[in-house]
């Protein structure tokens, strides 16, 4: 029996254009694969509750397969500092820059009442990204899990 993560991962895998999948998965050092596209179950749930007329801004999008959960939304903005090849849906615009630079230089061009920001599993490279995103957006989901260290003898 598949858990929620596996179900979301399978749904998303089925949406990915094959030519883009070959390009993304064939990169050196890629840390996603067909059986792990990232922590995509969060994205599937968010795509169901964010109004379709909203612009979704994914801050720290990595390889960006999750954009295909948001193809019915007004626009999907993917922001990531890396220059790796990323998935791109028809409504997706990709900015290869830091979260801080995106907020400082581009946030003014979005109607914040109809924008939803996502900052999930993004480390604090270049500052406290989660705090910065929470302060900058009205509608926002931020999440970065951490737990206790288990010491083994």
C-alpha cells in the first residue's frame, strides 16, 4: 500500500514531460529521481487549496518538478539560486537568483493579495529565508523540518 508521499510522487511523475525529465535527471549530481521528486506531497495539497487565480511563487524551487501541480494557476514563479536544469510548465517563469534578491528586486511587481509564496525545505543559505519570506508575503507557507540528533553507541 502506498503512503501519501508515494501517491503524490507518482501523480507528479506522470505529469512530467519526458523530454524535460531526461534533461533534468541526466545532470551530474542531481538529487532527485523518479521515485523521489522531492517533498512533493506538500505541493500537491497546496495546489488544491490555493485559489486558481493566484500567482504561486516557489522560493527555493530546486529542480522544480512541483510546478506541474500548479498548471491551472494564473502563474507559477520558480526562484532558485542554482543554475541546474529545472522543470518548466507552460505557466512557469524561472528566476535564477537568491530569495533575498528576488524579494528585494521583484516583489514590488506582484499583487500580494493574489500571490501565494511557498518556502519549503530551504536551508538558510544567504540569510534566514523563512523569516524573510514570512515578513514579505501576506499568503505564505513556510516549512523546514529539523529534529533531534540520535546518538548511537
